[in-house]
C-alpha cells in the first residue's frame, strides 16, 4: 500500500516547459482535432506531460541511474520517445493540476493524491505494442495556466513568460496531397512591426521553421519548401489581424486578435506517485465511464481503466539498486 512518504517530489524549472513546447509543436503534425476540445487545452496538456518526462530523466541522471531513451510504440509519431530502465519501457501517465485550490492542498497535504485515480484510457491500454513487463508510472504536475485573454494580459503585464500560438486548420496541417504549399504570403494589419514564427514540415516530413518580420500592413513573401503548415507563433500580443495565403489552398486564412492561445505551463512541482506493470494494471484495474468526475478532471472524456493511486507500488521499489553508486 502506497503512503505519502513514498511520493517522489521533483522540483520544476522553466526549461521543462520550454522542452514541452518544443515537442508540442511537433505533435501538431500527428494530432487530430476532437469536437469540443480546444487545441490549446490539448497542447498545454502535452507540454505538461513532456515536462514530467523530462523531469524524470533529469532525476535519473542526477541519481546516477542508467536508462535508455528509445522510440515510442506509436509508429505514427516519430518524435516520441520512452525511457527504458533495464529492459522495461516506462510509460508516464501524468496529469496537469491547474486549479489553485487543488495545488495548495497538494502542497500542504500530498496524501490527497493517494485517493486520486491512476487513469489509463482504455483504448490506449488495448492498443498494440505493449509488453507484459512495460511499466506505467503515474505523476501529477502542479502548475498554473493563463488561458483566458484576461489571464494572458495579466501574465504579460507582470512579465511572466508566455508562448502565443495559433493552430492552423487541418487543411494546412495535414493536406490531403503531399505537395509543396507554394509561395506563402503573410500580412499583418498592425501599425507596428510584428515578429512571427511559422512552423510546418518539409518534403521529408521533418519539422521546418522560419522567423519573419512583418512590417506594418505590408505583404511578405516566403520562398521555401513547406509541405504543411501547423502553427504560427507571435512574440507579443497584437490587436490586429494576421493573414496567410498559399498557392495550394484557395482561401486565405485570417487570424483575429483573440485567436491566439497561450500554451505556456507555469509549473511548480511534480509528484511521481507510483508504478505498476502493464500486465498487473490490466488485471487489477476497473472500468471508469466517460463523463466521470475525478480529482484530475471535472469530467473524463473517454472510457478509462483506473485504480486508486494508493494501490500502486512505490517508485523507490522500481529504482532501488539501479544506481551506479548503489
């Protein structure tokens, strides 16, 4: 039975968010739009998930625990990698807790996590590529977000970091035919110069970025071999529209001033709760119906398998004896 003393608490630094954003931008080429789900909510969850994985790797390195980083099972995502301890692949399932009240309770009384459910989406557990001795590790990231326009404004006014992004429609991100988009033209209606970064893929589906300076109300042409365009990033808030057009798509895409999302995650602390093998979790977990209220979410969106965090095995058991110095 897991106890509060078994929880592994890891510090948080801003570079974890930066690493999460770098991966989240790449993930846009593989992600699918889901009805009723904001792409920016999904991206923030991705940022948080990757940040936890990076923190786990950092912890292993500092504890002199040898590990490998191998390509992950989902073959559609070439950018995804898993940590392997010995011959056991670790699949981190982490949850972003962004409500201030919950964060305060977690910090003062981490035992509340013991009653939370360790969740794995049923379809993910049932998918191909798992081995019996694969390991699920469950973690919680306490961190704030600034998602509303008011919160974004406040973060900027207080000189907090932010990352403003606009996700382009699927016709741009995942064109039906893999051909060059042709000449790209961008224009800002701003009365001031606007610095933007466009992110997409080249012919070989490798990520391609380009930083552009948009003079006031002036068209800028981009020559280059973009085969898809996933997102546009701006360095500061703008109250003007930004438009983009290419030869392969008939209609221009116009971004209104309020159509930028802030995907920065203001992480505070990470709790690695415990682990179970893939086989043991599958044997012991129960089903949880969609739309269930749990500690992590107001309502779950998909069917999950779950068991209480208190039923997990301590992280200390997993890492015991694996240190070079042990």
